[in-house]
């Protein structure tokens, strides 16, 4: 068996799979490694709340507050801005909707002069957080609210609150948003007071709205620079990533009577809209029964949410329901503390089982070094040391192959007309010289899972978004702007090729010499952090291979 041919096919096959997968994602199609879950339409009797649409109880959601005695007077739309050290939120007095959320410590990937905006209500993007009551003509996300006076910034304190009140038909809803210093978690408390004189049985809905327009940008190598997808999590069904288009398609085709491919009832979990590096999630209290839904609100506008029954509220009684809204970066350590399973929005692809422990190791190294670039360098050294015995065995096999190359050439010449005898002679030579013909594959094969897992870590880790290394590298998740690392990589690959035994086939020899150039061109578009890993790995491999070739393996006798 020709070791070079085996190595070549392994590398090219894996590379083509990776490129094809990224081409699919670049064109808006699901990944071949991480297929999205389909969704189906809910029964009309359990439809989600929407502007002017029927609620799950069958009661029409009012479009405006009433004018009966005690009702909230007509309110004009006013955006109230709350500012902390990490975010800036705009909340509308109509409905108490969260209509804009700017992350003050994260720059926009396309415009570094501006911060990234998650929630938005503009011509470009519709992304809203809405809450309200169902089960009657009660205050909802279209009702007018009155904002209580109070501070709108931290002003030296650790938190700031916005209190909004609306009353309709004697039912008063008080929304209290609590923003905390240094935190992307927003506490959203709903207090329902029954002043109607009769018992009521309302339900509270918490929903995220998002348009289905696909973002532009990105490359075929790194996939789209942005994406948006609803997601659902429960303890029983775990994390389920959904798809806006399939929600709409299922409703049109009226497939089934429920969202068969995601959880619909639970007493735990959360709903979310995820995107590259960031997530927004409504998290109701644990051990509280809720109905989970997805639906089309209008043309190109979709909702994912939860409905929580509040039980019967007697006249004069008050019921409170707390909830959490997280809207911020997909920081693993933070997400794990907020809600069970929330860290799963950070998508490591099909190699998550390898990527997660790798990132855990990198986090601990970063805690010591404080720079993600040097973290990747030290991480590569650690991985190289861990895999040293296997890679050393592979390099020894290649070194021995180089020593016996003259004998292999002689066998090919002697039996070039009889392939069967040629293979038998080759096998006998391998046995005599104690060479494993597959041993040369080890250095590449054992690195490929780490390489692919690190690719997904760089694609998913907001911790490295915008993280510099040194000099010209200002973002390890973006390609090298000066292409220096890909060029260094090509040089290191060329040196490695020279250290390996040359294939007897001239065509294969030319292909092996061409591979460094082909891979370096491909690496022009890969994250610079990934190329940095491969460059450091190659430099270490060259040193290891040179020592084995020149110090540990006897050299072939020179021809007289």
C-alpha cells in the first residue's frame, strides 16, 4: 500500500467535506453535520398570541386599552431608554415591548464604529421581546402602559428598574424590568391585580419575535457571518434548534396538529432566538407548567414563546410571576449559571464531544496568559505533547520508509509487470524492516479531529470574537488581513514534505509538492486563530520529525 496515496486521499476527503458543508451553510442550507429540526403548525385552538390574533384560550387579544372606569387612559408611544455599563435598552410604553437592545461592549462585525444591536424594530430587522395577558380583554403587548418615574441609568447603584402599569376592564398588569450592573440578565416581573369584581383566569405569554430574512455576508469557507434561528429547550426533549422557513411551511401545509418536532408542554426549560455569537432567551420559573409554541405572525415574521397559566385570581387578589430575559453573548460560563441547557446554544457542530473539553482547556490557559493568541500557541504545545507518542510512532515509520526507499524502488522495477508479486515483496519488506505502512497516516489522522474541533470552537466562541493576538492580528475569529500566517503555513508544509520520503510515482510527487500551496490558499479564508494553531503544530512537527530522521533512525547507506 502506498502511504502517500493514503495520506493524500484522507486529507483531501476531509477537506472537501468541510468545504462542501460550509458551502451549504453559506447558501442558507442546513449543515450536513448539524441538521436543523423541522417544526410543524400548532392547532388553531392553541395558537400563540399575536397582534390582533386569537389567543390560545380562543379569546381575541385586544388591540388597544379600553376606556371604562379605572382603565389606563390612552397613551402615546414613547420609548424609554435604560442604560447600564453593558447594555442600552429601549422599551415602548405601548405594550411594554423591548424594541431595541444595544450591547455596549461588543462591536458590530461589519461596522466597528458602532455596537452590535440585538433587539431592533427597523426597516432592516424586526426582533422584539413581548409579554402580556391572555384569557380576556386584559393588558397585552398592544396596550398602553404608564411608566412610573425613576432613574434611567445606574447612577452609581448596582441596578435600575423600570415599572410600567396598564389597567383594562379592572385587570391591572404591572411589568417591572430590572437591569443589573455588568449583567445581560434582565429580570421581568409581571404582577396581575384583579379589580374587576369577578374571578379571572388569565395566562401570561412571553414571546420573541423575529423576521425570517436571511443575513447577507460571509464566505463559502467560514459560512454566513450571521444567522438567526429559534430554539426550544426542556429537560425531557433537550435542546432543539428550529427553522423559521419550516415553521411557515408546516403551517401552510397544515402538517399534523401540533409542533411534533419540538416540545410543546413542560414545567421547565426556555425559548430563544440564537444567532452567531449571541442569544436572547425567555426563561420562565422552574416547576411552572407552560405551553411552548412557534408560529407565523405575519408575512416573514415569526414567534417562539411560552404561555403560563396564572390560575384563578379572585376579586381584589394579586398574583406575581417572575421570569428572566437573557440577551447577550454566548459566554459559556455565564450561560451555564443562568438556566439548565442554555449553554447548548453555543453550537460546536458534530464534534462537540471534542470541542467542549478543548475549549475548557483553552479557558484555563487563557486565565493564566490573558491573550487568546498566546493561549492557542500554548494549547497547541499541550496537544502536541499529549499526542507525542502516537505522532512519534508515525514519524518513525515515515523515517524508516525514507531509509528503505531504494529497496522499494528496486522491487517496483523488478516486478513492474506483476502487481501481485510486487505487493507480496513489499509486504515482506515491511515485515523484515518492521515498518507499519499505515504509520505515516498517524500524524495527520490524529490531528484532524482536533483541527476540526478547534475550527468549530473559533466559529462559536464569542470569547474570541474580536480578540487580538499581536501586531497585525486583531481578531482571531477572522481571516489574517495580511495573509502572513497562511504563507508561513505553506512554507512549513513545504519543509515537512521535503522531510518525508518522496513517492515513487512522479505524479504523486508533484501533487505532494502542490498541496502546501493549495492548503495555504484555502487558509487565506479560515480564521487566523485556526491557521495559527496549524502553523505552530507544523513547526513542532518539523522539529520532531528532523530529530527522528537524523538522530534516532539510522541513515540509508550512500551509493558508492
